[in-house]
């Protein structure tokens, strides 16, 4: 099969012919229809996540056809957990020390085929095409986990308005919440995109929103945004860091945290998060904005994402 392979961090992916993967008894062999590109893929390729298997086929937002049954399935970031550790046994398999991750410690979906543990795959709603559904598998899923950690917040700030944010704004709006979108300084196109997707307000990362925020989600991997967001959230508010990698957080006065403000991260997802999201989507139709690239152009898709040129999600098709 054809695959885009990372041989070494910080080098471009190489198009290669590799053997078709052979599923174990627990795994499905899946013919990939679409694989959405995530910022985490950039962190892997750029060497900011330092423990990938190598060589590696990246990609963890996969939709494809289970070859054995002919049904469409989705493959997320969480690829395997041990099932016996204290985290797994307490409903927190997202924190499993031995967890394996698709497109990082397991080969992923930048290929014509992938194998995945059937217990970690999701059924994909019938109403969605493969390309529509692929961005839901991480941007949707882990974003949904971050969103739920905002509790009952009515006004939520989204710092960085990319793949995950453009999905979550639709869920937040359907729940009667208001979303305030913060983009890179002067990113007028990004701010217009946020407004077109349902944001109440859009501005620059250091702007003050017209009303204080009850919570904020940081999608962009810039540590200084923690401080920017803390300045805007009310007492008791939470700042949720949704990315797997972030630059260092600068020091800040304790008064910004005082008043029971909370800063926390979101790590990975549980299968329960996925089932809850897909159940939610039975009554809520999410529209994903996509830029589609042929598999061979994965490096160009990654470059465009790194440059902030993608509105919504980049999706690879084999
Ligand atoms: Zn475990
Ligand atoms: Zn991801």
C-alpha cells in the first residue's frame, strides 16, 4: 500500500510502498477513506513530541471501511489502553501510563490502509461522509472533552480558532452558550471565519472581550495565552488547555489565579467521550470546513497548517 512515512523528526514525510498491515485478533483492517490532519501531527513531525515509533505513519483522525464487515468506522488518537492500571480502572483510561496512540506510538492513517483495535474504534454517523466525519475524530472528540470541563459556563473564550474550535462552536451554540474567538494578532480572515461559524465576537488574543468570560479553552499551543485568558475569566472560572504540547507558560501575578480560578489541561480522550459525542451528534448536525489534499501532498497540508493557512480542517484522501 502507499503511505506517507516519517523516518526522522523534522524531516519531510516520504511517500513509500509498504506492506499491507496484518490485523491481530483484536484489530480491524480498515481501508482509509479520509484522514484529517491535527496540530498534534505537526508536533510529532516537528519533534516537539519526542517519543514516536519510527518509522511512523502519522494520522489519528481516520474514517474508513472495515474490510471484514464493510461498515464505516472511525479511528481516534487513543488506540489502546492496558485496562488494569489505577487510571483504567477508575474511568480515566485517557491517563493510562501504557496507553498507545494512533499516529504516534501506533501507525496511523496517512496511508491506504490501517489496522486498529476494534474496541477503540467508533461507528460513524450515517449522515456524515468520510471527509465530513474525519475532523470529528480528534478536533471533535478531544475538543468535546475540553468543552465539558468548562461546566456550565455561559460565555466561553476560544483561543485559537482552527479545526477543533470550528466544531466546538457549533455544539456550544446549540447548548445556548456564547463563544468569543481569539486569534493571532491581525488575523482578520480567521476572525471572519469564527464569526461565520457562530462566534458572538472575534478579536485578537490580547483584546478584552465585550463581556467577561466564564471559561476559556486554549486550542493554540502558546503558553502566554494562559495568562491572557486568566485575565479575562471571572472568579471561579476555568482555563482549559486543550493541546498536547504548549510553549512554556510565563510567570504571572498570583492575583490572576486568585478567586478560585482554575488552570487545567485535557489529556487525550476516553472511549466514553467519543460515545457521548457521537450520541450528541444524532440530534445535532455539525458542518466541518475542509481543505482536501491527496495523500501524496501530506507535507503541503502540514505546511499550510503550520502557517495558519487552513480554515477549518485539512483532510487527506488516499
Ligand atoms: Zn491503564
Ligand atoms: Zn489530534
